[in-house]
C-alpha cells in the first residue's frame, strides 16, 4: 500500500500582532533616546572606556530606579508589563520633551498620569476666549481638576500659578497641600469637602484609569485632611456657587463660579469667576493690572 504525501499550500506568514509591533517600536524608541544623551547631561561621569553612544542601559536603569535586567528586557521588546510610574521615571531620566513623552506612553499603551503643560483640547480659540474674559478670572480644567490653561487674573487669584510646576497644577492638590492657595479661600474646609465629593462622583466613571488612581493615591499620601474627607464617601454634582477669596495683592473678592462645559459629557470645562459686586470687579481689574505689569 502506497502512502502519498498530501500536498499543502505554503502557509502565509502571520501578520504581527499589534502588541508585538508596539513593543518593538517602544524598544527602538528607548534605545534611540538613550543613545542621544551624554552622561554629562544627567550628571554622570563619562569615564575613559565608554564605547556606547550616549548612556549605558545600566545608567538609565539607575536614573529610573528600575532593575538593569528589567530595563534590558524592555529594550529587547520582551512581553513584560510596564507601570505608568516606571514610564514616568523613564521619561524623566531620558529627558523627553512633551511630544516624546506622549509618544512613549502611547507606545506602551498607557495613559499619562501627569498633565502636560499643553493639551490638545486647549486650542488657540479657547486661549483667546480666556484672554477676552479678563479681568474675570477663568481657566480650563478637565474632570480631574487639572488646570490646563488660565488667564492672567486667574494666575494670581489664589497663588502665583506660574510658579507652580505643571504637574502640581491641580485644584484638588493645591487646595489640600499648597499653603498660599489654602490661605486665599475664605471657607476652606467647605471648599475642600465639596471638591472631594465632586471628585468622587466624577471618578465613578474612571475607576480603572491610572491617572485617576495615581491622583487619589497622591492626595491620600500627602494630606490627612483629604483622607478624612474622602473616607466619608460624600458625593455631590457640580453646581454654580458664590465664592469668597482673600487675594494677597488686592484683598477680599466675591465671585460667582460657573462651569461652561466644552462637550456633551461632563469633562473638560471652562471655569469662570464673575465678580458679585462692584468692589470685587474693581479689585479684579487691579489684579489684572498687577499681572500685566509683571508680564504674567
């Protein structure tokens, strides 16, 4: 009995999975960024026997506080999990600019927990609206209370916002950790409680997102007052509210707070403070004059 071999058509090569492509792109990107940085740029000695262009892998691992083997696996496109904390450390160690940082997180399939100094949602038209509202303080915020952009009056209303690092420009963080911001709010404890309750209500739709979890973790770690308020499990919705501030430049200011939503869903919004009386209006004009004179 003769057995005939069954002919089979050659199998077409399988298309690489998207995850594989991302890992190889990530590996190549990390290598390219590492090789362009000199040791002197990050405060490391060059030494005599350096053959690698730029930084060595172990130096990036040291600067990022991760294991050398683990970082090597990253550059070898191994299938390993990368946390947003590690990506943040790598971005800082490799001196990535905002565009490069965004590319790093996109290749890793992660959400950047740190708001950038600029945001795609902050268009030139929106910046123009902020300027036209002056002397009324106004800013753009997302649903996590990150301050994405602001006009000159808002920049000096509660503190010198330009002096605050971009990663700390978050109303919740400032209201619970920044002494100057806190001292400017007349009814501080009530404001803190309402903000935490609104944040809890908004977070219900973002429980699995790293940026939200990292913000919550930071607030709980840095503020005992926040931990106490958060553990009450209070929830409130956004609403218009009259607020009182004591500005260090012009004194007491009373304003009506309004959220102008920029889309159909509660997300990015323009926050406006309209003076509630003539004296507050005059003082806001004075504050704008101060900001303009300082070049803010």
